[in-house]
């Protein structure tokens, strides 16, 4: 079981539920999976074979394998999944690209030209009647709808949060 | 220098062991065909081919491996398929060792020298991204490339570590031995001559002594860290027997392991049992030497070891 505080040099497994929580600021597994369900309609069963871990202030990782709790001396444990400990939680580009295809809401589909601009990091003004906040931005490729990354929608604009190293001019 | 080679022409020392030396030298002069591997965690080979063709990239499937595609672009990274992590640029022959290792879903697998991650991420995909794939590299600078690749490919099974493989500790893990280990060892890289014409620039016998000691130490640790009945694969991209069969010979002497037969669907030659006056254990013939002229790829060496009883 993890310590009460948060130690930025190690991976601590998220407590399953509020009853097991010792650090009041740490997200629980249930909260993190409920967030994906409520925001995007990705069912918690999607992650049934994964464990969730926190390293540093609020960065939650998703891991398929076996590790001790806490785990020290490793650079990465699975993929970065979700940014917590802030008012609006944010899914990572990696997680959205892999699991966003299970989403049923808050997905905005762009046409080819807009998808290329989004990938290049440009701000767009697409038609959108839904929620503000973080959206899964997708397009059509090889006959299916595939997520590109995360967009932040506010005041009629869609800001690309594709990390600089992942932006491309296609 | 052994076998009458000169510093000006290090490859000439392999004349006695290469089956068709003229074809070998001619292939080493030609540029390497571009290839990508399909990341089956995110897409099927058919979907990857469709996406590449939509981007105007010509694709030919490798007949020996359904996830290896030859492409007619120099920049397969500049495609939607790469952006989505459906493909990873990886030389065709470098897809061999993970196939030989054959990691299974749920296993604990160690890639001792993993950066920049082509083979490690291929192992994760072969495991259906289930289990623990420990991707280690001692070079911190190269580790960022490994992490970038694992992230883009959307994998959740890799654990990335930055340690010396020679005295690697399993302390952070919830298991006390690996099921399988891959040692794709640092080497003199002669086999990469087709993509890197400067690969032979630092070649020399002093370097060979130093690198073969490092290779032996890493492979010994991999055998020790793998459970009885487990598998260890040793690979390099060099033709030098000092870095290949001689390393196997030393590890067979020192550790509880043996060479296993390879079932390799690519043209190759057997490991050499004699070199430069030295005789190796006969079983090193079970290793495979893949020369550039065999399959129009880079050069490669691969061997499969069974650990313990």
C-alpha cells in the first residue's frame, strides 16, 4: 500500500476506492475509470486487465504487467493515461489514440483537411453543439473512425493539444 | 589482422566464410530497401496497407512475416499510419529476433539492450500487449527514443529502465525470473553497412576484444535472469565471429544453457564452428547468419538458447 504522501520518484498504485485512500488528493482507480466512462463512454471493463499508477503530481499511468507497489528505479510503467490533481482532468494523446476508438460521446470528427491542420497544431473553428472541454478528435482512415488526439473546445474554437514532438505537416 | 583483412577493407576478412562473396560485396554496396512493421496492437496488416496506399505509398508484403511491409517511400514516418502508431519503421531483418524469441501474452520478457525500441515494441505486440515487457537500455540519451516509440505505438506492457544490463537486478518487479530474454547486443554494426556507410569507420581488433567481453557479460546475465525452461535470443548486426559464435561458445561454457534449433523462414547460413584458428562448440552451427545478399536485407546474426533443464 502506498504512503500517505505523494513521492515524485516512484510509481504508487492507485487505491481501488475512496475507502482505501490514504492520500486525499490521489485519484482512485474507480474515479479514473468513471471519468473515462462519463466523459467519453469508454466502459471501465476496457481496462479490466490493467493497473493504474501515479508518478509525480497527478500523472496517472496504465500498466498491463506485474510490478510491486510502490515501484522505484524505473523510467516508465506502461503508458501515460490521465492527468489528475487539476480542476479539469485531461486524457493523454497516447491513451486517446489507443482507447478513444471505444468512445461514444465527446468525439468530434474532422474532415481530411481539418484533420491535417489539427495534427499540425493549428486552432480550428469547427461546428460543435456538444460539451466544452477536452474532446477526442478523430477522422476517417482505412474505413474506420480513428482518434488523432485531444482537443480543447472553448468559445467556438478547438485547440490542438497534440504534443510538439508528435505534430506533423502531412 | 585475422585472415589477411586490412583496415581499408574490413569486410574482406569474411571471404573464407561467406557462401557467395561477390554477391555479398555487391549487396553491401546497394542501398537498403525501406521497411515498416505493422503494430498489431492498433491495426491489422490490411488496415495498415490501406492507410499507406491512401497516402500514396506503394507497399509490398514480405512473404516470410505478415507484419513486415516494404515501402517505396524514404519517409514512412510522414504518413497517417505512422501518426496513429499503426506502423513502425524497422529494417526487415531486425524483425527476426523477436519472432525467434516468440514471447507469449502474460509473460515476463526482458529486452536487455532495447533502445530505440523496434524489437521491444514488436515483442509487446507479439504478447498482444499483455504481460510485462522490460525494455532496458544503459544509454539515457537513446532511452528517450525508446519511450517515444513505445508511446506512439500505444503500448501498456513496457516497463522502461535505464541500467547496466551486466548486473541487472529484478528487484523492482513482482517476479524473480524472466520467461524470455532478448539480447540484441551492441556490436560493430557491419551488417548495417547498407544504411550507414560509415559503420566500419571505428573498426579494429582492440574494439573487437572490448565489445565481445561486453556482449558475453550481457548474455550471461540474461541466461541467469531467465527461468529454467525459458528462452534467450542473442542477436547482432555484425558478421564478426568474435562477436557472434565466440560469444555463444563462452556463454555455453559458463552458464546452464544450450543452443536450440531455429525455424527461420529466411535464407541464411549456419553459424561457423571455426574461425581464425579457434574452434567453437559444434552446436553454434544452430545459429543463423543472414547475409545481405540472401534476402536483400541488412546483415544479421541470431541464435536461440534454452535455459537450464
